[in-house]
C-alpha cells in the first residue's frame, strides 16, 4: 500500500474517526482558485470560514432583526472576501475577511433597515449606542443612562442624544395604528386623525384652473360684475352704484355672462 506522502503532495483530506478533515491549506486553495478558477477550492474556502461569518453576524444581532438575515449578509461578505483576496500579498485571509464582512453588515443596516434616510455617521453611531447599551445593561443589571452610554463610548451626551433621536427613524409608525391614551389603553382614533387639517385650497385651485380659460369668453365689464357679486358678495344695487348702471342692467349683465360661461363650458 502506497502512502499519500510517497507522491510528494499532501492528501487533500482524510477521514479521522468518521469526521471529514480538510488538510489543504488556505494558500493552496487560493492558489487553485487563482490559477485554475477552481470552483471546488472556492467552495471549500467559503465553508471553512462560515463560522467566522456567523460569529460576526451575532455581534449585530438585534431583537428586531432576524438572525438568519444577518447570517446571509455576513455570508455574502465572506464570498466577496474570498473572490477579492490576493494571496500573493502574504496577508492572513481572516485579517482581510473580517473588515469586509463587517462592512457588508454595516451597509445592510445603513441601506436596508432604516425607514427614513439619516446621515451615515448617525446610523453607525446609533448601532454603537445600541450595542453599548446592551453591554451596560448586562453588566449593571439596569438600563444605562445617556451619561453612562456617553462615558462608555467617549462622546458628549448631546451627540448620544442626537443619535438616539435619529434612531427613531429606524422603523416608521403606521398612521392607521390606534392612538394610545395611557398605559394599555387605546382610543378609536388613529394617528392620522390627529395630523393635518382639511385643506380646501386644492379644490379652489382646480376651480381657478377651470374658470380661467372660460372667463376669456366674456367682457371685462361682465367679469367685474361677476367678481363683485360672487367674490365680494355685493348686492345688485351696490354693484349698479359702483359701476354706474341700474340694478336691472346689473341683473342682465350677470345673466348674460353666466349663459356665455355655461355655453363655453359645454363646448369644452
């Protein structure tokens, strides 16, 4: 029986007590990927460092973010690291992979999970604050104050408060959600009921856009009479006194103008 060593190359793997052990070094696998575009070597490198990706994903685990999603993001970062790594630079692969995977996780939180876009530095600071608060809570068995967090991360309290306010944009509240009136109490009103007021300006703007071309079909005098009667609310007698005609003439002018407007609107 000839051993693997007799051929001058190490065996890629062997069974030990029923466990599959990969004997090929990272350098050898990367060399196969670089020279032969070996898909099997690439797959083995990815599988070899998947525990690292999972461990880094756990650093960013939050109650409102599924762990499976974070593992997928970290795995994508690992794949990018394997494909971009230059083994000829004599750098340990893990030293290159860690910042690549962390960068992918940070981009995920920055670009995919925020309901409202806020500056990148505040997003990243909000994540640091969240992680610091969890650590301080576990150590002190109480919720940390803003001062505790600021001291732990070495920033002014105002900066911490700014990031906490920005963190409120992480999830958007529904306008259809019931409005709470107290602890455990809700009303039949929604948040939308308390926002805004009725705005009639849009309707008036539409009416003005409709009337403007129609008013071109009547005379300036007729437009003046209609404005005094319907916009300023003057009586026919007051209008007659204003423009120097009788009340009967004012009535005739109004009737003529309205008939022309109706006819013009019918043609349009």
